[in-house]
């Protein structure tokens, strides 16, 4: 889960760094889903947090793309 400071850092990252971070989180989400299906995941809420973190990064990427087109 991203903390408030991390959320502020997202806004200062470049698009390439955001893509890299998003890819890392997607890999983590895939690992969590595998663990959940295997019955090894104890903290189910972590999946929700990672999904939201990915959405935050996607939102920032979208905002940066809109700025570039203007």
C-alpha cells in the first residue's frame, strides 16, 4: 500500500518510472492472486490495496498524457 508521502512522490515521477512501478505492482498482484487461489494468502485486503495503487498510477499517467497533448 502506498502511503501519503508515496502518493505525493508519484506525481513527481516521470512517465517511464510510473510505467515501471505499475509493472512491478501488476506482478505483485499476480503473485497475490496465485497465493489466494492456492490458499496461502492470509491478508486478503492486500489485493485490494495493490489494485488501488495501480489505479492511482494509471490516473497519474492519464493526467500526464493530457498535459502533454495540450
